């Protein structure tokens, strides 16, 4: 959407977010979309925002020990994968643009979280959660994936239970 605010968008063919309240099923849908889209031959990367301290490293392993000893960055690499752990003790969280710049160029980047960022988004809406819809106040939302029909929605309403049709919608957004 806004290359001026997020210049690293240009590294990727298409960046799209999943927006919804906690417990709405964003991660479950993301997992289904990742499988569906990558099985079609597209290169897909993800960015997941965490609202709390987390540890993706295994306590006791060498990389964990390096971080605990005080290394600000630890890069672990093998023939199969690599990962960089970066400590941010000052609480200076990387913004979405920085994260997009750190990813290898991809056909699609699926972003979970960062709902205030100026990227196209699909809202996950579940009737039983009884939360208000986000799309009326978030112009970046381009479609709603819902478990119910939403008669007055001016956007495409996708069946939340059919990840293949949501994947079709995302792929249709790819620039040529």
C-alpha cells in the first residue's frame, strides 16, 4: 500500500495481513493458507507479532547459552536452515518495515499482527466472539473471512471454513 512508509514492501511481490481479535483463529487460518499456497508453488514467508516475551530457543542448547551469556545476536546455521536471535533488552521492537527488509524476497508475505500497519489485510470475523467488525474503521481491510454471511459488508466476504478459496483470493491479488 504505502511504499513511502514501508519501503521494504518492494522486496516482496505481495504482503498481506490477517487481522482479528485474539482467539478469532488467525494462526489456524495462517497455517492452512501457508500449506495451501506453498503447495501451489509460491514462495511464502510469514511475520508473526508477539505481544509478550517469548523464547524460540531451547534452554540448554548452545545458542541459548550464547544468548544467556550476553551475546546481542546469535546466528545458528546448518545445511538445512539458519536463524538469527537478536536480543532487544531496551524494548526497542523492530517495526514491520525492518522485518520485511530482513526477509528474503518472497512471492507472498503473510503478516499476523501489526494490524495498524498500512498493508492490505483480511479480517477474521467469528460471530460467536461477539466483537464488532474491524473493517468499518480499518480501510486497509480488503476482505472479511467469516463463519457467517455478512449481508451489509461492502467487501468480499470469504468463507472462513474454506482456506482454499481464501488462498485463491490472496493469489488473485498478486501483481503480474
